[in-house]
């Protein structure tokens, strides 16, 4: 059976993206006691459009599809020549075998800039693979903070969430996509290896409710 990855191609981002179902493929979204970390409590990929059966079906399909032997080559053919690509607009790189396959796709598409946000850096077995990814000139694997109040973490490339765009935080690139109805516009900071940390202002009803006790 040949691989058949289902890629998203929304007008809000300048590229295609690969996704899995949020929560189910996000083991790092919980603390050791099983509590969902703050940033994952306001996850956009668990509400609205993402809860529809057809959307969930695509992500469930991808979770099985990547295990096909020809998945790497099919993915390369899908994105070869594209300027940008995003990994995991929902879900995370939950398996080391998947991580190694993604590394190979990245290596075989040097003309494409890859951005991959992840919390799986918390597990040592993933970190060495991510370091190899970031060793490629066309890749930015951003380690995502659990914070929603601007706390940053160690890492070559990272991201965090802030309560609003005027939040006092230094040495970060603030994402203003929320001012453009969620669109990246001309901004490519998430893919830019010259940008160490990207800060995303929280937005939406769920985020507002949780921030009442977090701030």
C-alpha cells in the first residue's frame, strides 16, 4: 500500500502543513502528575473546526499513513520545490521513528524552509534527533514553552505564549497574525533561524478565561 499523506493548504499560512490529532499525539502536553500544561489548555486544535469528523479523519489517517515504507519519498514529492513547509499545525512528533522520517524529508528538500513546533524536546530520545534537524540550514525546530505568561525555555529556537502583545517581554519576536485574522501575511519569523524566540499573544474565549487566574 502506497503512502497518501493528507496535507493542509490554508490561505492563512504561506505553505502546506502536516498535522496529527491534538492530544492523542501530544504526550508532552501533560505534567508528570497528568495535569495538562497551561499552553495546551488553550490549544486551538481541540475546538471548533478541528472537532469536525472530516478534520479528525484526516489527522487519524496521517497517524497511520506515515508508517508506510514509501512515506518519505511521497512527502518529498509533495513538497519539493515549495519555499516553506510547516510540521504539526496540530498534534506533535510523538514517535522517534516518525521523527527520523521527518529528518530525512527535511534533508531531501534543502530548497524548502521547514518549521516544526514541538514539546517533545522534554524527552531525551527526541532531543538528539531535533538537534540533527536544526543542524540543517533549512530547518527551525522550535521548542514550545508550557507557559502562557511569557516564560521562555532553553533551546536554540523556541516559542512562548504571552497574554497580549503589550506584555513586558524582551528579546522575542511577537507574532501579529491575530491582527490579520490569523494570517502570516509577509511574516516568516517562525521559519527564520535568525529569530531565537517567537511570542504568540493568546486570543480566543478559552484563553481569556484561563488567563484570568494565570496573570
